[in-house]
């Protein structure tokens, strides 16, 4: 299993901030851009946002329903990569107001 190295983690990572997403998209090498286009998501490595107890593996995901990119991390026991705004209500039968 891959272990994160705290010396390599970028400081001040806010996965909800649009500027963080933009910076991560700009840093992607060409082959990860290709994977993002083909699969709809790609790993950007380990990050530790403020409030998280440990680094987690983060992904850039393209949400087809919302037609936008977002930064996300695996959800649930099965590690789903999903858009919380559009996939959570569908998968869990909940309504988010």
C-alpha cells in the first residue's frame, strides 16, 4: 500500500476552493489529463485539508450531471469517487436541500 510522505504534501489544501482546483488542473501532466478525459476522474495523490486527521488520496472528478470538475476523496467503505451534490442523493436515497 502506498504511504503518504508528509514532506511532499502541499500546504493549505482546501479541496472546496475553486482556485485550488484550478491549480491542481494546471499541474496535471498530459497523461493524467488524458485519463481524466477518458475515465472521468484521476488521482492527484495524498493531501491533508485542514480539519482532517490524516492525509487522504484525492481525485479530480468530472461530474457529468453538473458539467463541472471538482476535488473529492473516496467515500464509504467501498471507496466511491462521487460528486456529493449529485451522486449522494441518488445512491443513498436522501434529499439534500
